[in-house]
C-alpha cells in the first residue's frame, strides 16, 4: 500500500480493537444518521439491529430480512468514510447463512459484523432475556469458523457476542463461551449485560484478564464512568441506540406540536434548516461533479415571448392571465413548454412578460418585463431579453403547443439558424410564411430545406410552409441575432417588427436559415376553438 494511502475501512475497524486505547462506536440506522455520527467525530459506526428494525417500523425479532438490513447498511457505508460494524444478530440462520452474510457485507464495504449466540429468530436482549435459549457452543463456534473462512479481506472483523449473562447462565458459562469463541477465530468478544450496574461485566473482565479484545454495550449500566472501562483495557464501547431514541423523541414532539397548532410556523426555528439536510446529503459534492462532468455538455438557453394578452377572441379567457397561462389538460401552455425544454436540457429560460406579468411565476425561469407590451411587437420584447440569447438555444412563442421531438430535433441540428415550418398552411388570414429553397421531401422532417424568403403574408400561394414560431440558434447564430437586434433598434418601425422580419432579414443578408419541414404535431392558440382542439396534442 502506498505510504499516504487511506487504510481500508476494515483495517480502520481492526485498529480500534487495540486495548491500549478505549474507543467509542456510535449507533446509526440509515445513511443520514451514519453521516451525523461521523460528523460528530466518531471513528466507527454501529449499524444497530434494534435501530434499523425500529426505523423500518418492525420489531427487533428478525422481522426485517437480512437483505433489507443489508440494503440499509449499504446506504450507510456509501454515506460515510469511517468503518461500519453491523449488528448481525444470530447470523440469520446456520453457518451457511452466516458465511453468505459475510460475503455480502464485504461486497458492500462493511468493515465487520457482530454475531450473537442466540437461536434464530432472535428476540431483543432486553425483552424476557432469561427466557431466551442460547445456541450450543459447538454450533456457534462452527458459525464463527465458517464466517472467517468466507471472508476475503484478512482485516474484516468478526465479533462474537455472548448472551450468557443476560440469559442467566452465570459467569462461568460466559467465560467458557467467550474463550471458545476466541479459539474459533473471533476477532473480539462482546460480553453483554442487562443489569443497571456494571458489576457482573467487571467481574467478567477481571477473570478474562485481557486475553482478547473486549467490546462493551453499556445500554443499561450507562452511568458507569468510561474511565472504569479504559482502566480495564476495554477496546471499544458501543453507544447502541441513542441516535434512534433521540430522533424518536424529537419527531414525536414535532408531530404533536404541528398537529395541535395546525401550522409548521412554531417549529421552523427549532428544527434543522433544509440547507443542513442538503449538506448531509452531499449536495456540494454533486455541484462540483456537475461542474466537472457536465462541462462538455453545452448549456442550452431559451427565450419565450409571452407578453401579449391575445386577440379579442381570447379576451373572455384572458381577463386575469396572459395567453401563455391558458391551460390545456389542466397544465398551462407555459408550463408545458418549459417542461419540454427542461426535458431536453434547456435550463436557462427567460420569459418576456407584459400583460398580467405578475401571474407568470415558475421556479427556474427568469422573467423579463416589457412594460410597453400594448404598443410594441415581438422584436421589441426579444430585444429586452437579448442578454439571455446564448447558444445553443431557441426563441419560442409562448402561445404555441408542440411535440417535444420538434424542439429536440432543432436543438440537435448543428446549423447556426434553424426553424420548423409546417407544409400545411392555415388559410385564414395573414400568417408567418416561408418559401423553401428546395422542395420539401415526403419525410416528416426534411433536414435539407432552407429559407428562400419569409414574410407575414396572406398570399399563401407564394409560399411553401408556415413557420410555427420556433427559431433555434447556435453560439454563432445567437451573435447574428443580437447583432441584428442592435441594428434594428434604430429603425423607425422597430416597435412593430415581428420575428418573421428577423428571419427574412437574416436570409437576405446571406445567412443560411435551415428548415425542418414538419406535418402537424403543433398548434397555436388564437381562439377558444384552438384551445379546445389543443387537447388532441
């Protein structure tokens, strides 16, 4: 092992068995509590069978299967850098079950297991202890040997726990069993007691005479000063259930108070803030990883033009909300559009609002307000959001509804400027129309077509397709759009310019505007009839 390499978790746990220095192991029952124990300074964690079963809402009678306990322990190991000693109860069966348990624990980076000499299924030691039968010494020694034989890492720790004192079998039997378990290969011994005073444990330690590492669990004789254990060369003390019990008290008090007050206002200042939860979950590491591993994925942006109320045909529906907040299937046009954009990794979304702008509220968007929405058009709104035009990205009308694949296909096209246009032109009045430089293919998307001309026109016969209201730009395309916006700002007709004017001028200036020709799968909302029909999408 390299000089500065961190010891394995199993090696760290084995080091804690040194009787020259008393150490302490803190109980935990899930990944969060394990992280808390490590943060507090504990150098090892006890994955308590009692606490894990309690957290799962079942009794400590092997009602939680060994695989369920294993799953919890794996989350604990993932959440921590210190070793975990798991409460393996009786090994969940005979020698064969135990050796499989050891193999699975090692696979999940658990450093050691403590196994007790009771009969499977076990009952918690503090419930009717003297009525609990113990396994035969030979059978339990065979279990220890099987576990040691199964382990692959020589540092993996198997601790043998004798319940002889709790079962009322006396000191001589406790010594006899502990010695047999030592000879069988156990790396340490737990001598357990249910008495409120440490007398029988201290008597055991005196006879034991430091012949092998001892671990104590002073749940009942907790008032004993730890100096007493250190003086008798005890290797480690396990605080076996105290995080679970303290959490239980806190949760009961919080639940009762919220139920009584019918409000969370009274508890907010005495419970952990959300930022502490995020810290324990490792959010900072994820942020660093995102910066590292997502750096190669270009950040995609979008500008949604949503300043208008809509035409008179929509006024009964837009008395209190802008057109972009009209609902289709219970979800607003804006939310549907943003959800589709988010799904294809568009995270930086600016929404230009005007009419009833205060109603546009959504986490994750930036709102740009056009206070002159009543007297200005699409380009004036776009100019206000020019800083948000960073490629690759899209400019989208806030009143359209379209299938996600249309947006995705545009964004995945490497061309600087790309639009989607429908070969079926609606014939009811002036529309945003384009003439194609090549005849459209019969596929639902024609990736080779280009804009030869564009206009807001009712001369349908002079054009090939209707622009649907989405313009994709690359980084270079974004600069071309912003350059045009800057020049257009001094034009006398600037306030009335539309997006189709931008497309037409870019094409006339020699810029290639690529066209994905589609057939259906989109609509724009201009009337109550449009809104009703939109549910088909």
